[in-house]
C-alpha cells in the first residue's frame, strides 16, 4: 500500500489528468461510436460503394484504363492513390488531386475492376461520417489538432494508471464489483466508477495507447521518407521531379510488383511525389493474405518511367508498430461481434468519464456520511496512518 | 505466498483475471480467423458482460 502522502499525490494526478482530458475523451467516445460501424452506416446512407455481382473469375481491366476512367470524371486532376479494400478486389478506389501533395480538394472515384464502370464518388470532405472522422482525428485542425488529441490521449493513459493505483484503497472494505445501491447517489456512482473503470481498464488502455500512436502516423511516415525511403531512392537524388503527364504505365508498375511478390495482394499504389513514395517511383504497397500480414504492407518501388522494380524492403519497426496498432484501435479485426463489443465498451467508457466528472462536481459534499467512505489518506481528515482500520459506519 | 495472497488477493484477483481475459481477447483475433475470433469474442464478451451485469444486472 502506498504511503498516505503518495496516495494524495496519485489522487492529485488522477484528478487533473482526467479533468483536462475528459471533455475531449467524451468527444472521442461519441464520435468513435459511429466510426466503429462506418461501413454499415455508409451502407444505410447509400454512400457505400457496391459492386454488382459477377463471376468471381471475371477478367479485370487494365489499371491504366481504370485511371483514365477516374480522371475523365475530374479532368483537371491527376492520380494520387489507387487502392482496394482488403476483402474486395472488385473495386478500385482512385484518389485524385491537384498536386501530389495536396491535402484539400481531393476527389475519389470508385471504378469497377471488371467492367470499368464508375460506381460512384465516395465523399472525402463532406457528409456525416466526414464530420465524425474529422472531430475524432483532428478537430478540423490538421496535424496540430491530431497531435493535440494525442496529448489528451497521453493524459488519459496517466489517468488510467493513477486510477488503478487509487483503486485498492477505495476497495479495501468492498467485495469486487460491489455497488452500494442503498447509499447516496455519490457513493453509488463512486462504486460504479471504480467497477467500470477497473473492468474496462485493459481495453481502454490499449485503445487509448494505440490511438495515441495513430496520432503520430503522419510524423512516422515523414520520418520514414528521410530514413529508409531516402536510402531506397538515393540513385535518383538530384533528378527533377517527374511531371504527371510523363508517368509510365500504372498497370506495368503493379504487374512488376506482383511478379516480385506473387503471394501478396495489392493494398494501394502511391503515385510519384506523394507522401508514401519518391518523386520518381510508383510506390506499390503489397499486403499479405493471412489475418496478421494483411495488416502489414511491403512497399515495392517501381521506376515510374521504365516500370522496373528498383527496391523493396520490409517496413521498419515503427511503421509495423503503427500498422499493428490500427486494428487494435478500430476494433475492425474480429467481425460483427467484435464491433458490438467495441461499441458496448465505448459506452461503458462514456459512463466512466461521466461518473468521474460527476464525482468531481459533487466533491463539495464533505461532512456528510459519504466522506467516511473515502480512504482517510485522500480526505485528509484522518491521521495518516493507513494501518489503522477505518471504522465502517 | 499466503501473506501475499491475503494482502493482494481480495482486491486484485478479479481485476487481474479480467485484465488477462481482455488481453487474450484483444490479441487472438489479430492472429487468425475462425477459432481465433471465437476465443476473442468469448474473452472480450465475458469481460463486457461481467461489467454490465455487475453494474446494473444483479440485485434488482
């Protein structure tokens, strides 16, 4: 048992780390709830792209054609990314932009990989889910907003750890999970806060920590650019960037990557000059096919003029860590039951946050019968000797 | 050992079991599909179920 002095310090840490981050954590829980079900909600709203049923082995059209079809919808823009959902290779999602590094004015066109039909344009910067995602990821404030939320997430982790330290002194007189329903509402909510907090502990810590890691995604990719990517494209250093109209065949680049890694599938292709590749290469990001490796990517750099593979390396540990942390944050790796569990735990977290706030707002209720329920070290109303039994009323 | 249990057991036994079940549930679904998912649902589902039951279910 920590000393009374230490407990008071932990109590101070728990109070302030929670108070500062609670409003933002409530926002993240509320906006995260629909994000767990973004595919289902997209389906209901009719914004989800649905490919018509065809024979599974229907021939695929060339990616160069796919790109032409997408650009025909937005002739003033050029290719930025081409991607496929992990579990659906019938649709190509082509992201178009004004310049390779644009972060606004992006358009996405979904193209049927078999017929070449333009299936729709998933809205990238409007709609309910966009608002939810922006509030969740960056508060509409770009990288500074993301890093700010990451810092709030760190405070949440501090609040969790300090909450665990405080759990034992509160529970000395209670059985596990006991909620004193016959007592005042403050006592009832204190018990509930302790119960829900300790049960959701591991899940919330993992979701919180992986969320914090995700806020560094942009920085990690930029670091990778100067680290491994710089080594891979060293021979091209000093060459002027490729104009978009001089790019060679996209299909040739993807075919070369598939030939190099025949057991893998194409995850996404980054066009030259974008964040994920060099100014002279198509970055073809291949993913594995088993559950774990389908989350990881292997970049294959293909010369965007000649279509020759120039280099391919395993991702460094920090990007592997980032990619592994994503499913653990999203809860999208165990089917519908896991989504539902994620949603329930999210709601329980809202209750933990709300009850913590309530307990703080009602902190003035001292001198009542409730106060004796708190460990003496925390109320400061008892001599700091924790070995002595506290009299139970 | 007995002294340690007496000191920590009453308060920490269940929280440790729940933390382990959560951790197993979080990791297994990452490693595979089918049975791996089932183990994950069982672990995380019982943690979540226990939470709801203890908080609101019993003693009503």
